[in-house]
C-alpha cells in the first residue's frame, strides 16, 4: 500500500476494485464499512456481489477480465469532463500525452461492451472518485491474477495520477497483500530478480555490493519464477528444490502440472513446514518447523509496517525455527555468514544491506513497529509514499498508455461459464492451519461452487447437489450453491479444500511481466454428477 | 490540541479534555461511577440509568451523556441518586439469571461490580430474582455462546456490531414481556450474517455473550497475527506451555483493538497432533523419522551436487523477514542462482 490502514478513516471516497476485503482482509473490511457509515462514499467494482456492496453507495459489476477497459473508461470520462488534477499532472507526472492518446480506443460504447457496465455507471464512479477527495483506491488479486494483470495495475495507477489521488494522506494506490508476510518476503528479495530492498540482480553495482557483503561470487542472471521452477523441474533442469512453508499443490494454477513435476524421480526435494502438507508428502526430506508462536522475528504487513512476532511457547517436539534450519544447512555445507544466534542479529544484517530497512532493528519495532522506507536509526518511517515527489529516479509519476487485452481464455460453446476464485473468511490460503482449527472447520467445512440462479436453471443444477466443473485442464467435484452473489455467466470457488482442488483446473496463462497466473478467469462447464 | 477543562468530582480536582463526558473523565481519574451500558469504544446512550450524577446541586443527569464543563461541581452520590440507581439495578437483577459461580464472567462482571458498589447482598440478589426466565441458550457458534437469561440489555453488543464491526448483525427484539437482543429474525448466530469476529463477546459486560471455553492465561506475549496481510497486533495468552487465548492489541495502529474470527479464534492449530515434530526422510517410498543431524547431512550433500541453475528455492510469505532473508541469501550466495521465489503472486 502506498498509504496506511488508519488513513481509511480520513478518506472521503473509498474505491475497492477486485478485492473482497471483508473476507480476505477482514479488519480492513471492518474499517471500510465503518468509514462508509461515517460518511465516506464507498465505491465497489467486482464481478460478484460481495459483502461490501451492502454498504456501498455505488456498485458496478464488470465482467471478469475487463478491469483495464473499466479503469481506462473512467480516465476518459474524467478527461472529457475536465475533472483531472491538471496542476498535479503538470508538476509531478510524465508521459501524459501518450497516455491520453491511448484513451481514444476506450469509447463509451467500447467500454460498455467489454465491461457490461452501463456508461452512466462508469461515469458516476469516475465522477465521485475524481471530485470527492481525498479518494483512496484498494485492490487485490482480482486486479493482479490475470494474463494482463500488469496492465490492470498500470490502469489503476493512471487513474490515481490523473486525479492527484496519490502522495497525500487518505489517498493512494493500495494493493492489499495476502499473507501475513508476503510484503516482507518480497522486501527481503524472495524474488528471482532482486536482492533485498528491490535491488536488481542484473545491475553490476548491486551484485558487487552483495558479493562484498556476503563474501561470495553470485549470478547476474534473473532466476526462475514460481511457475517456471516447476516447468524446469518437470524438464529435469532443476534437480534440487528447497521449499519452505508453501503448498503449491493447492495454490498454484494448473496444480496437476506441479504434481507431475514434483514426482520427477531425479528431483531431490526438501520441504520445510509445520504440517505435512499435500505438497510436502511428495518430498524426499521433510523438516519440522516451529510455528509463529514458537519463534522470534519480524514480519511486514500490507501497509509496509514491520512488526514483531515473539516466541511465546517452546517449539513442539523437535521442530525448529526456519531461520535456524536454513542456517544449519548452510553451515553443514561449510559456509560462513550463517552463524546467527538470534533473529535480531539477522535483522541487523538486513538493515546493513537493505536501504529501505536501514533504520529497522528489533529494538526499534518493539511496540507498534515501523513503516519502511526507514533509512536510518533516526528515521521515523514512512506513513505514505510519494509525498512531494515520486519514488522514481526523476521524481515523476509515469502515465502508461494501455490497450485492452482479452483474457487468455474466453468462453465458448463447450466451456460457457467463467470461473473466478475467491477466499473464505474462515480459511486461509491452502488452509493447512485453519482447517486444523475445529471451530473454523465447523463454520466452513467444504468447497462450494457458487453460481447464479439463471445458470443453475440453464444447466439443470439444484442448490446443494454435487457437480463436476470441467475446464480445458481437467475437472473437480464440488457441491453447488445457487446464489445471487454471482451474475449470470460467472461462477466462483475458493481454493482452500484439498478435496476439491480448484487450482487443478485454473488457467496457468501468465502475465508476461509479473508472471502471475490467470486464476481469476477460467472457462468452465458445469455438469451434474450422474 | 483540545482544550483542558478543570472541574471537581466529589470535591476532587479533575483535568479533562474538552468534549469528554463526565463518566469517562471520572473513570480516567479512578473515580468509579456505576454503569453498565457505557463502553469507551462506543457512543454513549444513557440506557442503563445507573451513572446518574448531580451537577452544581441540580437535577440528576446521566454522566455518560453529559460533557465536562469548566468549573462544575459533580456529585456522584446522594440519596436521590442512590434511590434511582437502586431501582435500576434491582430491576435488572430481578430479570437476571444469578448463577454466578457457574458463570464464565464471574471474575469480570460489571453487574457484580455495580451490585457490590450498591451494597446489594447475595441473599438479597436471590430474593430479588423474580421472573424465572428460561430462554434457550444459543450454542450454535463454535467459539462463543449467547445466554439471553444473563443479558442486561445494555446494547453494547448491538452497538459494537454496528459501530465497530460495521455489520449490524444484532438488534433488540421485542418479545412482548421483555426485550432481548438477538440476530436479525432471532435466528441462531451461525445462520445469521454474523462473522464470528467476537468483538461483542469481548465487550459484553456480563456473561451473556461468553467464550465457550473460557481460558485463563497465566501470562501474555505481545505478537502479530499469523494469517493475513493486515498484520493485526495480538497478545497470546499462555498457560503452561500452551497458547490458550488471543487478545487484540489496542495500541497497534493496524487494528486498534479489532480482530477477525481467524485472528481471535484460529490459533489451535499450534497444538494439533498433526504437527511435524521430527525430521522425516523418505526411504523406499515411506517417510521415516530421523535426527536433525542425519537429515541436515543428507541435505547438505545433495544440495552440494545441484549448485547453480540446478537449484531452486521457494521462500515463504508465512515465514519471518529474517527467515526469508536467509533463504534468498542461501540460494544466491551458497547455491549461486537467483531462482528463489514465493507465492506472492497467488
Ligand atoms: S448480550 Fe451482553 S452486551 Fe449484549 S445486550 Fe446483553 S449484556 Fe449487553
Ligand atoms: S486478525 Fe484477521 S484481519 Fe487481522 S491479521 Fe489476523 S487474519 Fe488478518
């Protein structure tokens, strides 16, 4: 998030697109509902009628995969009505004319056709966002999990730049990050193209800096992404995999392919986790990890706040904290630079090589944490980004011209419905933890295919009955729930239940830049189980 | 800066903030005024009629609704006030199920606090109880239950769900003889729109809304929720070697005292029997338990054979910063490849 959670309270307009916040980020969802009650205008754009719609002032229902058209349509309306923040654009942005020219294609007719949203409604949302300021925009996987997810993100940024809704309190472009430390895993360089702090591995100075810090020679070649790793294993190019705390058999699009890869007999596969997950069962060695309550450290939330976790109880059995395990493997291999006795020492090393974490230490984050960038020990941290100037080399925000791209899969006679994925309030991700909490399992114990009454009618499906959902990659068996939440033509499933592994049928088509699979748009057909 | 207001309560000098009400100002200065329906997180409603005070010798007024004013002289007790409170509390008690020993809230019950302040004796409590209310207890939610027989109709739960959670799952339901609180249509909690966040349970001043398994923590450890990217601040309650409860951290800007169902109630996986407690090595297709040394030696020798582009690592969005840092450092510096990723994209 460019801005902070607390700033929601001060926003006059809150625009939530491609996010089911009350399910996936419940306490932020609560805050949004509260803000709406206290007078903020809440705008919701989602293919499904999510819970926030109850308190929204305006709800629009774009077809899955049409976000770029919607957002660019909003930009066009704003310019047509001269509602843009021209002073902000002139002073702080670049590439405006190119961007403006690209809006020609997004005529009202075109936007209506692609999104299925009447132009007056597009206009209404755009008008409010551009005029009732400060306006804060929030999005999640509904924007990113597309073969053109990067375009969607750029479109969101264009809209914020156009209206000057960025770099100020209670505004911003705010991606809601999923897992408790997904922001932190990225910050720490758990990515194939960057060292900690987003320092690109292909820039020689960066490589030199880390080679000096770590005393080793390193590769300047961008590594493989999540999806590419499984391809490479499948092809026998990668022969050893060290997997910590993940369960790709449930979370990765086209999970069948992941299984086939991990079953490659030439692979040496080490899984490290607190439970024997579906994926870990395929490992050669499984290492028992301590849970969050059994170790010290820090994690970074969606608003860039670095917060402590603390050891409250001893690790169960012989399980060990993940930091200890990785250090031991390295030391067994005779390596130096891994002889840490506590996570606070590791954090000190992080601060020494990661400028945006330069002022972070366990001591400083004891009570409420600090938000990065936090560059030195006197830096109070950063509540919101891009204040006064943009965090780019020339200090300018960049408009990006865009064109509409179709989703990789579109419906046809054989696969007439679009399947999109969602999360349950009661489970988390592949649910290895939540499904082992009896009460949560009681509240939500199986997968449902949600589909509209019209589609249920057309395909002869009764509420509550077992169906099979087919995509071009396979099928899953699941019970159907007929609900108005889904519009005609769109159905949805979560991916928490190994009994109905949704991601065995989702589409692994990748966004060319972000390499994110298109799990939000899969063409499917639904059949009764005879 | 808001202005400071100086006044007196029972002769004691008080400094309060402009806009504060008299009840909050009194409580902040350790002066107790009986109250049941007031909660500092919620807008005051003056429903329980217990917090009456007299200002400058005038008529009794509800202190939760009365803003502080410069120079006023507040009296928290007088024969008139006492009489009014007595009527209010006795009416409540008459309707209340008084099985205190078996009540989860007994150690922390505002009704008992008020009764003690008023000098109402337990025997008298027993005599006061007249209506034998025997409404069914709603046990449908796995984490908490609602016993309407203990409810004092303070409305705190209703206002919490409305003002804090923004959901409005609860309301007052008129049942002819008496009012009760309940879900829309008076359905069991799990069939309502309730999201099981437990905010109402935390604030219920008596034992009406109470955890099913009340646990007493011997100590608490401040930490952060393990689930989503909101990063709510929590305190884990510990008894012996086990986590037995979770409490929200009110000071943390991320959640300011709020939690969702996963954060508040989703911690039992820690002690689940499925937890891995030993390294496992697959031999002839079956996992066998091993000691750390054996497992680490094996991994070290195997990894050594796959250095460079033959190696890949998946870091974890569930592990700490320090752990992710080490995994990528290991991948880059020891194994010589940048093939490290995690499920950020999923
Ligand atoms: S259930 Fe508790 S909080 Fe709700 S009205 Fe009754 S006593 Fe008050
Ligand atoms: S309590 Fe709920 S909203 Fe808060 S971090 Fe945990 S899972 Fe997320």
